[in-house]
């Protein structure tokens, strides 16, 4: 194991919503506990994808057909864009990193085995050429984090729980970390233990965003204002929650493969059978996100935390991700969790900008890889062992 050093690391994240890139510059300082360094956010910068690049990224996700030439071009163009984002983030903040952690753009993720060429296969693919990032920044880059967990028997997701454990675990309070990106994932940590459970509960903003684009020509529902004007179609929610994925045990992971274009078309068709207004469809998509999260909390997280009425009062439910800005979604979650005695806050209240959390997580994972330390949490991904995650590209 390399001697641990304090470093400023640039964490780079682009999520399943494919709306852009977050760059977090994080100072990471070793402590006596080798796998629990101290983290301090120094700067966070968000960059929207240019429209043509976003269109190309979305076209490549779970694509039924795309030329190998265009796929290679998107891969390299993303590398250029990631490198430029890191360079701009450093220039704007006046802070220079020593290392970069690049998640890349997930194009396909299949955490559960499915037969391919007659054999069961699991696979995952994140793109964005790391050599381009290194060339444009002069930094060593850690990328391709997920495969090492998958070959260790895991689903390669979620990986953010390592950050949750390092930054948020508490000796006296249960902590539930909820991320609302394209997909909703949560990490549950009982007070005063190293136990951890994490999984993807289903869609967060993915279905809402897709419906907004189709019905209103907008990339997302700003502040949840459109959903607020609509009425929820409860029959559609009840039917949607029968989807087998919602009833799988943890750990589990999902993406556009489950809740992408084909699912959205079925969802829209179901809403239109009820003569829904466009605002009603957005309200129903938002309620589906909330109800699937609350159902997962009640059936998976609540038993894991061993909660009863008194203990529930000591549980912090902390939200991050772009969905934390959706006021309608947050109200639905608060209403559902308050009945369980659980208070809702955001990571901003703990010094972590809600949009920057995942970027900070991949800064940490890059630091761990640089020091040859495991980055996965087997109880979160289902892996049989801890694994050192990521590949290093040197300048």
C-alpha cells in the first residue's frame, strides 16, 4: 500500500440524466483509519452538456443501433469535454488538483445476469476517454471504477456508499442518504456500527425529465412547478408499482435499461388512457418516484435499521442530487416520511452541495485507488469481497 498523502482531487460525475458534468475539487487528508480519510469540499462547478453532445450521449444510451464510428466519436468527444471541464473548474476556483477521478457516462448497465450467446452475463460500460482528460489537464486520472466490483461478484452499483460511510456515518444517529439523480438510490447506516445497506429503488428524475421533454419541450420540471399544477392518477401509480424490479430484494441496481425510453412510452400510454392532461402526467411521474422510494424505505430500510417508534426519532434522512430542488417531490417525500417520525434534510445542511455529492464520491474513490485501497462496499453491491476500483491513466 502506498504511503497516504493529503491531496486535492478533482471528482468528475455525469449521471444517468445526462444533463451535464459536475466537478468537485476536494481536499482529502489521511487519518489513523486508512479507509476513512477526512474530506473538505473546496469548490464545485457544474457544466451543462452542449445540446449536440447531449443528444449524442442520449442516442448512445441503451441504443438499439449506433455505428461503431459514432460510438467511438462520442467516447472521445466526452473525454475532451471532461478534460476541459476540469481545466475550467481549476481556473475559475484558482485551485490546482493533483489527481482526477472520472466516473464517465454510463451507456449501459446490466447488474443482474442475462443470457447472451447462451451464457449468463453481467456487464457495465462507462465512456469518456481518460487519455484525453490526462492530455488536457496534465493530471493522472482514475477511471473505469465499476468493472472491478462486477468481477468480484457485485452489481457494480451503487458505489457512492463508500463516501456515505466516510462522510456521514454517525455514532448516535441512523443515517439514510438518498440520492435523486436520474435514478433514486439510498444508503442506510445504523447508528454506531459499520453496517451498511444500499440499493437503487427505481427512477428519480429520469421519467419526469423524459415526460417534460416530450410534453413541454423542457429538460426538467423546474422546482416541481408543473407537477404541482397537475393531479396524480392513482390507478397508474398502483399499476406501475407492480413492476417486478420494485419487489426485488437489495442489493439491486437499475438504469435506462429498466426506466428508459421504452418504459416512458408505456407510462405515457397508461396515463393517456385516463384522459390525463400533460400536467397530470408530470404529477403522476413525480408521485411514482416518491411512492417507489417510500415503499422501498418501508419494506427494506425500516427493517434493516431495526426501527421502532422511539428509535425512528433518531434517524436523519439526507437528500442529494438534482431532484432535491424539485419542491413537489421533496414535499411528497417529507409527507411520507414524517408519518414514520423521520425528518428530511439535504446534504447542503452538512456542507455538501446536493448536486456535488456524487462528484465528491468519485474524488474519494480516486484517492482510495491511488493509495491501493478498496473502494467498494460489498454489502451495497453484492460483491463477495472488497475490491480496488478503477484504472489509472498517467500523464
